[in-house]
C-alpha cells in the first residue's frame, strides 16, 4: 500500500512536469527554464502527497496494526509510521530525480548548459513534498477517515492558491527557481539555506508530532505535547524565514553571475552581442537580430565608443562602452525585441518616476520603426528621433 501511494505521488510529479513541457515546448531548450517548470509544478503534487500520507495512516489505524504494535518494545508503532512515510518519500524522490535527469539530457541535446546550481531547488522541493506526506500521516492518525484524506487534499489545493505569493518562498514548499531565465542570475547561498532549513524544519516537526501521537494508545498527554512541538517549531521557523529569508525586507536573494556564464560575440568592429550560456540554443537567432539593432544604433552611440547589447544586466560595466538591453526568449518576435529596445533607449539617462504623454507618444513611434526594421520591411528610426525619445523620458 505504501509503495502504491508513493508511486502515485511520483507519477503525479512526472505527469505534471510532462504537461508543463507540453504547454511550453520552448522551455526544454533551456536547462534552467526546464528545471523551473518541474519545480513550479510541484504545487499540483502537494495535495496528492498530503492525501497519500493521510491514507497510509488511515489504513494503518483501520487494519489494527497500531494496536498490535502498541505492545512491542522500542515504540514500534512510531517506527512503523516513520517507515510508511519513508517508503513513499523514496518512490517520490526516485521519480523526481528521473524527471530531472531526463530534463538534463533533453536540454543538453538542444545546446543548453546543464548546471548543478539548479539542483538545490529540486532538493528543497522534494523536502516540501516529504513534509506534506508526514503531515498527512499526522492528520490520518488523528482522524482515521479516507473521506477526510480526500477533503484535506482539495482544501489544501484551494488554500495554496489563496495564500499570497512570494518571489521564492511559499509556506507549503518551494515553487520558484534557483535561476532567473536569460539573466545568468542564481539564488545565493543564504537564500538556499533559509529555504532548506524551512522545509527541513516542517518535515522534522511533522515527524516529531507523528512520533508522539503513535507512542501509545490513549496517551492524551502525548497528543498535547505533539501539538505543542509542531506549533512551536513552525511558528519559530516561519518567523525566522520571513525576517531573514529571501523575502525579508533587507535581502535580495539573487546573485549576478560572472562573465563566464555569458556567450559574447563581436558582430563587427563596433558592437558586441551577449547572451547567457543557458540560452545558447537561441544565440544565433539573437545575434542576427541584434546586428540590425547595432547598425541602427551606430549614429546614436557615435564614434569612439563600443556598443554592447545583452538580454539582461551584464556583470561588467566599462565607462567606454554603451550598454543596451534587449530582452529575448526562445520564441521571440520582432515586436518583443522592438519594445524592449525602445524602453532601453528611453531610459538611457535613467528611469523616470512617471512617463509623460510626450514620452509615451515618442515610445510608440520609435518602437513601430524598430519593429519594421527587424521584420526587414523598413529602416531603423533616425538618431534624432531616438535622442528626442531619451530627452522626453528623462527623469
């Protein structure tokens, strides 16, 4: 039974990840983006994990196994409860690791760069699933009903969507990513540590409560003690996570990676085009498009300065170079490039607190000209028009 429940949870993980890739086929070309899809999909696995843990505990109670083991030495009932959770966890981990391996192989064959920096996210997500299995076991021990297990799964699913969202932190588990797509940015060690500690603490609290609940039949004092242990642990860790964690008021959880994480190509003696290595599959297409951008920006940049075009902020900043950011994806359109490029031109002298009507009007006009140029059906906007846009949007 426990193996079956573990297989169900693991298969749910694999199916959800597969459906995510089916709806976003371009993501498999990026190892970081594909990994994010797997980790983000875990929110659909949580209710199944909770129900599986509860069902295992209900079966144990109804079969009379708890009563038969109560006379065994060494608290055999508690050990049996831990073993049930461990069996399900093992199967789930096997499916998750297998999914991750498949993602790595597919991404590698499409030219992406697999990175061990994404592995902590998978481990933290798995800890969250194991924690919910353990809390399901607590619920099933307290209320031995299969109906309750089903209701708990539905209730959890609804509550998880109603809770406020956080960038990388969720009260039930980790649903974010350890890498920002196309930006060569990673979660730093402190953020990963806080996330791992939170998930480990919730898991340990659930196991402690389950241990106390299964220590003996009719031990009401142990039940009270179990609830106290669980409540105190969760409150303490939650307070620490919110105060010091990756969503804390004074912490930016992201760390910009060095130039070793970028592929830079010189398109001529005037411009360089840079794209994160994780987006290597889109590199050639991006360089071809940015060659048109570089030629159009040559009159604006002027002589004696080098133009650097990138999809995100570069870790280097040379005063002799002009940096222009043009965001991209694995399915970019000339409209997307033109919009991002126009905003970069508009904010060359800083980001304004509010955009004036003149700024917005000029933005639309310049963006339309750039879109036509990138489609091959027109010329880039004149340097005078781009300078007028920068002045109109000046802070």
